[in-house]
């Protein structure tokens, strides 16, 4: 007798699951941290950050007691810093409410930074709730199984995919079922060149039967990335670098320390813009390095220039300023671009990998 798709999927997962660090147990805290980190971040990138983050904040109480700067510093280089701020806010809220955890996806969704996917993933993996968790990998698998012609971003299509996902969940192992579906999409049912010949769900896959699995899911045309040129200034004094802190209302990078910069090409105009943003009179001396960086729909091409800030040590009213040793930048909440530029220039840079 032929086994059900749900059983075939779990049997495949039991044999082929990757030994990822967050799969060592189903502790709610560890599962939750991993799912927040994996939002908009590749598994290969998140792994080292996850290990270091848990060393620094081993449980919910330790995280809730940490300062904003400590958490942002531990997150530095991973990108999308709003995730870290929301994770900290949620930890503080949970600690204030007392011991225990939300047990259902509906309860998890009440926390900052927890959307439908994350809520379902944590509730199913840590608490055994039979709730489908649809990330991009799972959506791709489900769309191909049904040869779904609609856009997964539409509510009606999403509901059809959720019903199909629920049918693939074994009530005895819903967390493993969700992870198996995502694992299948990440390793077998890939966006390009899917390995249909070894897929445990090959029988019954409509897209494979059509011979056109890559036609699914329906892809919306992506907007071309917007190019942004930047000049980043390196001002040093007795071995320390001048850095400025972004205000708390600047979106994803709020609260991070960074080297001073301005959009544009090297020249008097960009120097004047730095003066407007940071105060003082800026003079660019010589180019030290260049680097490229991508943030969502922006592609940044940055040049690092040695610069002088005239007008004394005090910059004008504006962003918080400070002098920092380059070897200790990993102790500050900083972004990835500065690290790339400093490494390219041969200067000391944060030890953590960039996201």
C-alpha cells in the first residue's frame, strides 16, 4: 500500500534534514530567535550569528535585561535591524507578563515582529500546534504540486496553498512537517533546476507532470534596484575614528553607528552636504577604498575617502558623535557597509561576518 504524501515527506526529512543549530531541540526561545533571524536572511548567514547570539543571551530573561545597544551590537552585520529591536521589545513584554510562553499561533502574532509565518512556525515546532507555516520555500513547493496558476501574494491563492499545506501535516509531528516542506523547497524543489527525480512528492506533482516546474509559482516582475552612490569619510584622531549615530526614527538602521557619508560623487557638493548633515567644514583628501552593498531594492556603490573636519572637535547640532577605536567596532551596533570599506582599505574592522 502506497504511503500518504505527508508520510513520504516526513520519511524523507528524517533521512535528509540538515544538521542546523536551531534543530537541536524545540526550546521556544531558541526556535523563536532562529525564526526571527531567518526572516530575510539565508540559512548559511544566520547560523554563526545564531550561535553567538545565544552565547550572549542564553535565555529570554537575559535578552530582556539587555540594553538596546547590546542587542544591536550582537545583531550587527546581519541587517534588517528592526528585527532585533522587535525581538527585544517582545522579550521584555513576555518577561513582564511572567513565566510561560504563548502556545498558539494566534497568541504569538500579538508580539512585535511576529507575523503569520513566524507565529505558525514557532507554535508548531515548539508547541505542536497543527498550523501550516508558509515561507517562500514552502510556497514554491505547494504551488508546483498543484500547478497553481495564481499569484501567491493574493489572499485567495494563499488560502488555497494553506489548505494544501495543512493536508501535508501529520498531527503527531506538525513542526517536523512544516520544517520538512521548507527543507524540500530549499534543497530539492529549488527555484531553478529543481531535482524532481529525487523528490519524495514527485508522484502527484502537477508541475513536474507538465514538465515545467520552474513556471511556478507565478512571479511578479521585480522592480530594478535603485543605484545610490555614496562618499564615506574616514576622519581619524590618535588612532580613533569619528562616527555618528543614526537617530531612533531612521527605519531599519535606526540607532546604528556609522562613518559619516553623503550621497553623490566626490567633490565640493558632497563635502557641503556632509557639513549640512554633521556640522563643520569637510575636506576630502584621497580615496582609500570602494565597496558595493545591497539593501532591499537599493544597490549602493560607496567610496571611502580620507577626510579632514575643520572647525574644531565639536560638530554642529545633529547626530550623536563619538571617537571609536577600529579594533572595537564589533562592540558597537554598526552596519555591514562600513566593515566592507574598512577591510578593503586595510583598516581594522568588525570581526563578525557581514549580512
